[in-house]
C-alpha cells in the first residue's frame, strides 16, 4: 500500500460525507441527521486495530467486512445492514480516485485511540 497523506485523506472523508454514518471522536464534522446516525461503526481508534488493506477492502467492497462483523460482533446492533443483509455503505468505485482512496486510508490509519493522531 503506497503512503498517503492523512491531512488530504481527512478532506476526502469530508468530501464524500463519510461523517454522516461514521463518528470520529475529536473531529468537528457536522452531526449526522437522525436517519443517518449509527449506520456505520465509529472509526475512532480503528487505525490501530486494522491494517491498511482492511480499510481498502471495506471501501472498495463494503460487503467484505459484513461477514467478519457478523462473526465477531454478534450482539451489536446491525444498523449497517440493509433489509437484504448487505452493507448499507455505498460503493465508491466509480467516484473515488485511487489517490483519494490511498489518502483516505492514511487518514483512517491515523485514527488511533482517542481520535486523530497528528
């Protein structure tokens, strides 16, 4: 995985409005609307929990993480699943460039315990 710029990746997070479904502690993003909140997992601290490849896979194939989450988080509310059992997260394959993906992953990897690592 090429190195990305986490500052640019934060802007990608904003531009694609990822904050509407994913909370990040310590960031001042607009609050999600009621019907959007708690759809995706909170991302604070996730940077240290997963390799970059995990984030790449979940962004280009949102359903890739569904099986893992169902296996490991059986008791959590499944707000991220649609009625058909697939991820509610949209695919960004036709709208996100490879550079944006690399930078977004750098931003996600910078999210360590307690928020954003500078």
